C-alpha cells in the first residue's frame, strides 16, 4: 500500500477530556508508548488509576488494558513530554462567555507549556477544533518558545469522533485529514502515517491539505451535520402547523440516497460540547475574515435548534392544562445524547431548567449523567431510577434517547405517575405501545390524535 511498517512511537497527548483520554488510550492500544498530560490533577489521578472521569462505552476496559502494558501513563508534568516523537494537542476550545467565538486560549497555553520540552525536529499535532488560522499562529508560538526554534514542526489533524462511539471512531475513522505546512510536510505526513499505520492498513482514506483547509474541514463537517438536523426540525415545525407527520416525511425523503436517512431524526435537536459552539465559532470567524454573509444561514440553523426546546416546554405546559406552576414534571434524560454522560449544552437539561423556572417541580433521571448533572446543576432534583423520577408526575418528558427508555413498560409506569401524559422529544418511543397502555402520547413534529 506504500504505507510504512508499523513502528512503535513515543507519543504525548496534551488534554485528557472526551477527546484526549480516548486518543491516549487508543494510541497506547495501537502499540505506541503514550504519556498523557492534563492540568486537572483530579482527572490525571482518576485516569492513572484506570477510572475514566467520563462515561464512554469501552473506555474503562481500554484504559485497564493499556495501563497494564505499562505503555500508558498520566501526569500533570509537562516535562514528561520531553523525548516524544509526536505531541498531540487535545485541549478544549469552548465558546467564549457572552460571545460566539471560540476560546483558543487553552490551545495556546498548551503550546506554550509544551514548547520548552520540544527537542530538535519534533512534530506537534493539533487535534482540537479551532478557528481557521489558529494553526499558523500556534506554530509561531511553538517556535518562539522552543529551544529547537524553527526545528519544531506542526500538523493539524482534526478529530471527527462521536461521543458514544469514540473508541471505534478513533481507531477506525471515516477518514484522516492531515493539514501540513512547509519544507517538512512530506516527513510530517510520513510520521503521522506511522502513528496511524494500523487503521491506514485497513484502507482508511487519508487526505493531505494545508493548515487552513484542515481546520475548515472539521467545522464545515459540523456545520453540515447541524444544518441537516435543523432542516428536518424546520420541517417538523411546518408539520406541526399543517397537521402532518415529520417522522413519515423523513423516512420518505431519506429513501433518496442523495438525502439519506442519517441525521434526519426530528426531535429536540443537537447539543453537546461540539455542534452548537462549533457553528457559532465558525460564524464568528467567517465574520472576522469578511465572509460573514456566507454563513448567515447558520444563525437560522442555531435558532431552529433552540426553538425546539421552547416548543417542548410549550407542549409540556399544554399537557399540564396550561400552566406548569405547581406541576410535577419527570424528565427522562440529562446527557445531550445517549451513551454519553456529557451534559454540555444539553437540550434535555435546558428543557428541564426551563420547566423548573416556569414553576414546575422537575425530577431528572439519566442512566449515566446524574453525577455530573448533580454537580453542575445542584438546584435541580434528580432520581436514580425511572420510577422514582416519574412518581406522581403530571407529565413525563422523554428528552434523551437512551435504550433504557425504549425498554420502559408503559403499563407499569402508568401505575407510578399521577396522570399518564408522555411527550417524546426524540421520536424514539413507539406511540402505539404507549397509547395502547392508556397514555396520552405526544411528540415533536407529529399529529396529536384527540
Ligand atoms: P474537554 O473539556 O472534555 O477536555 C479538555 C481537557 O483539556 C480538559 O481535561 C482540560 O483539563 C484540559 N486542558 C485544558 N487546558 C490545558 C492545558 N493548558 N494543558 C493540559 N491540559 C489542558 O474537551 P473535549 O470534548 O475533549 O474537546 C477537546 C477538543 O476536541 C475541542 O476542541 C473539541 O471541539 C474537539 N473535539 C471534541 C469531540 C468530542 O466529541 N468531545 C470530537 C471532536 C473534536
């Protein structure tokens, strides 16, 4: 195939959040020797003990396996990065408070901390999602801070993993994108090919671009996905107005393979630590570049997405007889999506908080995200079981499509609630089953037989 033989490399991974912890463990599992660095000592301690600080399917087992080989270590000490062949930057790039733009300060801080430990001709690889133009500035910063100066090289290798499938997406991604620059570009590509030798050997496409294109590939992919979700949710709004069924509509249009069924599920919309902040940062960056007109549609994408949350609260109010004051609302789901405990910009928690602010007594359940939700939003009430959350409820809101909720026996749950009203915010439950068991079932974008 022309790719190099598998070679075990020494790798450092900076930032051990959803991306970095998985990346570090997977790189060790591929045979490399990995030191992972984070400024959060609690995270480092947990990871070093084999406990993932986040819930990601398979991660605990993978950590245990990788730690047992001795090839994976965690530390807060940047000096441990010295001597690595490749350094991955996986730190966060959240939305700046009160602005749309991304906060890239963690990326620059990581580069600054890493620089003094970079030997002659080492490759730093950015994986964080950044505004276009960041890589070039990071390279400047690295070269200014490193003893090796211009010997330091940089590649931008954006990450496309999906939480809930992070491990398989890391070791078997749809494609690799390498943004490279300068005289050493060929050598940098060859080195990255060694890092990813195993997945490349299975035929994973690998695209080599300049820095700017690589940075843009990531945010444009997310912009497209967000647009697809908001497209179908816009259709859901029209279906609601017209008395039509968006689920049937999505199925029908999805048979056209130019459209496809994926990412066409109408419901409460997208959330999490990526899509919302990435489309906003993309708009902000395009504005700085004088190309803001190109992305004004993303403002609509964002607005449609947020309107679904208000619609959900309106439906809950309607089911409670016109007011939420003093009503008991059960919320099924806190994570922004199933198979994750990530509650960043979670539509479910947003709806739960809105109902709480509207005067309801809200009790939230989630199979995995309760510990983090309790910590971040201590003002809300939580229950460890579905039954306890639904005890005496006037309405049940299904907001995160965990399999646990599809498996609920509607007849059994009916005995627990005060009145059997459910609103399916994810169009994931079987309306016939719930109605058959005596529930009033309503959903986003679907007709409501009375
Ligand atoms: P996260 O908040 O879970 O993790 C970031 C980690 O970086 C934290 O553990 C933090 O303590 C650490 N950190 C911050 N500053 C540091 C520093 N100077 N030195 C060392 N460590 C530092 O974020 P995440 O979800 O892992 O996202 C990381 C990046 O990857 C973001 O740019 C994100 O957009 C991108 N990304 C995330 C996903 C995903 O699904 N989570 C997917 C693709 C890309």
